[in-house]
């Protein structure tokens, strides 16, 4: 059970729905390049699938990420929608997407997605924590 605050400022209990799962499919590291800001030379692209194998339809309305960096700092990212969408998942359906995070250091990521079921009850699904590891050695040059 998690607590969520509604738009009216009231607190409601959010339930995990058996069969509603979120899974990290792949994590890709990119280093450097002109499109990464100075001070955060590492980009991690993550690919996630949210699967609804429950007996109810759910609509996902937003997400929350807690990123704990190896220096002890923490970044909390909350927002409406998931990559601009509010996916509605009937039983047996899934939603897959990818996004990214830029950083200067390794970090642990804890994530969850929240929404409502067809009766309007608040629900959530947690993503198993994953580790974004900044390589300590430069990558090997490509083979010729």
C-alpha cells in the first residue's frame, strides 16, 4: 500500500494490483558527445515494459522516480503521464517505452507508476530498483 495525494490535496491509499508489473527490459550507457551537458557526461537509456496480467483495466496517469547517486545526493522526479501518454491497459495488454537520464556519477533508481482502475480506485506498480553504473575505465575502441 502506498499513499498518494489527489489534485484536491486529499490523501488516498493506493493499492498494488496483483498481475500489474513493471520490468526494466534493457539499460544502455552512452558516454560523452556534443548533446550531453558539461558536468553530466553519461546518459543511460532505459527500456521499460508495464504489463497488465490482472483482472481489471487500469489507466496509468504518472510516475515517480527516486535517484540516489553514489555521493549521497538524491533526485526525486514526479510527473503526470509517462512519456506524454496515459496508457489504458485492459487485462492482457502492455505498454512499452524508453526514456533516459543524464548523470555524472553512478546511481540507484527506484521507480513506480500510478493510476486508477476502472472503478476509479488509485493503484500503483513498482519497478524493481536498478543500478546505473558509470564505467571506471574508458570503453575499448571499436575493432577494425
